[in-house]
C-alpha cells in the first residue's frame, strides 16, 4: 500500500485503504465455479489461477495454429513507438484529409501555427476524426465522418491553455465538431476531398435536426427555444457510426455530458438521478456554458436530454435534415451495427461506453423491404439489454413500461436507469460492435475497465468479476462474441465466448498475459474500433496506453490489427504516431483503398505545421489490388 498522504492518493487506492476487499475476491469465486463445470462446459480455459470462457478455436493453441492457414493478405509488422504511420511491406499510405482542410472554394482553411479562422471554422474538415462510412450516388463517392470532440489547446492556439475566452471561441469549437459529409475522388495524387461539391456539408453543434420516435415531443425534451421538443440544434460526441441497408448514415452521440455546466434547480428525483448517472456536473469540460446559455443547465435543464442519441443522416441528399432516433435509447453511444433478421426485421446492436454500463439491441417491429418506405423502421421497435450468464448463455431483456415501471419516453431518455432495473450485465466499456457477414455472430470490443470488481457503476450496480468480464481491474480489454440462437439476430437468447483477451505475455503469466491468440508478436491493449471487411476478416483498432512501459512494455503505439474469426489468429497491420488512437475504418467503392482515422496525434503530425492534426489516411497496396 502506498505511503502517500490521503489527499495525494489516487481515489481507487484511497477506497481500498478505507474499504478493504475480502481475501477471496469475485475473480476467485468465478474461477472456482467455472472450473467445477469443465466436465460438461466447453470453452473454459484455465490461466494460472484464472479460468475464462474462450472461443472453441482457441482452446488448444497448438492444434489451432497447426490447422490455421493465414488468410491475412499482408506480412504482420512489429510494434512501433515513433511519430509516423507504419503499414506492411507492399502497402502504402498517405494523408487524405486533415482537420482544417477547406471543403469549399474561397476558404483558406488551416494555416501553420495559427490554425483556422472563425469565419472558416464551419467550412473545413472537422476535428478528431472517428467513425466513418462511404456512400455512392450517381457516380459520386461520398464520405461521412464523425468529428468526435476537440483539442482546445490546438484548436484555439491564440488562447493560453485552450480555455475559451469569448462566445467566438466557443462557436469555433462548436463548428469543428459533429459530422463532416464530403465528396471524395481519386486523382493522380490519390484520394482527396472534392472542394465545393454540392454534397459537402458540416453538421456541427448548431446544425438543425429533428427528433422522432417514442420520446420525441416529451416534456423532458422541451426547452424555451423548442416548446415542441422536436427540433434540436446540433449533434455532439459523435463517436462510432453505422450504415443502414437503405443507404443512410448513423452517427452516435457518446460523451455529450462534458459540454454542459451550471446548477440545475428543482429537478425531479428521476431527472436528478439521470444527471448523476449520465455525468452532468456543475462545470463543463469545454466551458460552453460561460458564453452560450443553451449549455447552462441553470437555464436549460432539459437541453442535455436532447443528446446521447443515434442520429440518422442521408449523406446523398445535402438538403435533408438529420433525425435523432429516440427508439434506440439515450446513453453514451459507441456505434450502431445494423443487420437484418431472417424475417427482414432490422436489428441494431448498440454499446454504451462507460465503465460498468450495458450492451443493447434494438429490433424493429416491421421488416425492411427493399424499395419500400423505411422511415418507421428506426422509430417503431423494441430496445433490449443484454444479460450474460457465467455458463456461456445469455439473453436479451426487453425494456418495456411493464418490465421497467417507467413510461416509454422516460424509459428511453433514461435507458441506463431502465436497464439497471432489469439486472443487465455491467460490462467492461462496450465500444464497437461488428456483425460477421459470413456467420450469424456478433463481436463487441470491451475496451478496459479499471473498476471491474473494484467499484460499482455510476448507478450503483455491482461490477462482479466473471462472465465476459473475467479480470479484475482490467486494463487490457477483451472482445466478446455471441451466437444468436436459431441463427437469428432477433431471437432473445444466445451463446457467447471470448474471441480474444488482450494482455501482455512478456510481463504476466496469469490471465493478464491474455488468451492464447495473443503473443509477443501481436500484443495490444484496449480494443475499440472494429468492423468486418467484405472478405470476412475482423479489423480491430486500439485506443489504449501507448507508454510502451511496465504492463504495456512491447505493445508500442496504438494500432490496427486483423483477426480471423475462424482460427482466432490475430496479426498487426498498422501502427499510428505516438499519442494517437486509431479510429474509424471504411473502404472506397472499388475496395482498392482503405480509409483509416488517426485521432489526436501527438507532436505536429502529419506535417511540420506546428500543430497536430487529426487525419483520415488512405491505405493501398502498391499493386493497387483489392484491400478488403
Ligand atoms: Fe468515442 Fe468510446 O469511444
Ligand atoms: Ca471509440
Ligand atoms: Ca476508447
């Protein structure tokens, strides 16, 4: 135990000093139970003192490796710790678009050391590139990209430390975020934005949107500026993404709470509990409320209820108004992975990325029929939350007024509280979910959770070690996979296992070494972005600790890896510059270019501009062959 005085102790250490945990922790109990079932339960693997439910292909690494014929179209690369991007031999990359690049004619855009002017700030590519998707219409190729949040010290270089000093500063930050929609085209120098294309638009923090679905118009969504509770300005915290079978883009609002500040008075018990559960504090992270009353909770206590949704955008129609789909629930959305049940109903898998929060599924009431109107498909349906059992079974529990005791709108606005009432499984921060196009199975990155087995979630739900969250104080992360019963994503029961447990086999000899498909040659931490390519390879992007020291020694910078869902094999494909996370992945229409997001790089990457710039890079093979 640390000798530090209490006021200098980290909170978790202080907690342990005052509330010592019992000798036998939850981890040991789960291990004991799992081992006792080994005779009839396949997939439980012992790791030193631990036991974990691993995928069947990972039970015996020797036979799995002997049978595996690598499907990876590249030679894996080593971990790196430098200030550039690395890709395998025979591949190349170049920046395609960076924060501040002009999207329209007569816009100056980014300039070295001074950044972007206020006048240009809503006409340039936004900050912190994240989830993205490509769309095609009439020979035009369109890229929709999330601009998740800002780096104020970089974006406001005229301020001392990035703290906004005026309404203009706040407006500038607001303009850099949200979503960028732009046409792209490949020329001699590779892919680049088409400046001035009629498809180009910025959907920032003040862009008009509407709300639809069961919560639209509810009193908790009404404000002085919008008495109807149906017309919102802006989308924020745009993290992961999704794409519907009918060709629209889904942008997912994650950490919206950090934009609001001020003391709200006279809140009902439900709303007060919601403030606490969703992390609405008296002071914001970005200082908006000091210069923009819309973000001051003492004036607009309902404004934060209008964020934390999945927003549907038609990138092929620049005149369309984005729609917030309340049927998909309000929480800190990561991505929205859309698939169809055998009967055509729309299934959307949704993660809530916070320590000890939940995994959700939406199922539409009506089926998708190509060519028929789709407007109600994301409005009329049922939201479910996952319960994982230690015996590798699980179920989706419906959120209904009957099951939650809440009216339908409140149940969606406060989905976290509703899901807690059902006893859903607290997860190790669900990030991206990906559905295998060649098998009826889905994967979710559980990025890490230092509070696992240590502290409850923000709603007081316990976070016991076990099931798909098998390690206490989990700082490496894992990927859980589930197989819907009867090969139907709309069925309410499933079986599950772990595709991989990240870890460091050079530092640890127990469960923290990771699963057997993690080696000295491919190790990583904190899986985050994830998607399948058209060949059925699972691409994994990381947002973790890049110190390359201690528990993370040898892992290097954040990276992108490919996984084989059949053999469990994992190989490192790309590494980013120091300081960045790797975010967002999609492909050009001809599948000969892979677009990868480099968010918040360090130094002044990618050029010598004096300011670092989040950038989407275009990755190709030297022989211009298919890349996914
Ligand atoms: Fe924006 Fe959970 O990542
Ligand atoms: Ca993420
Ligand atoms: Ca993350």
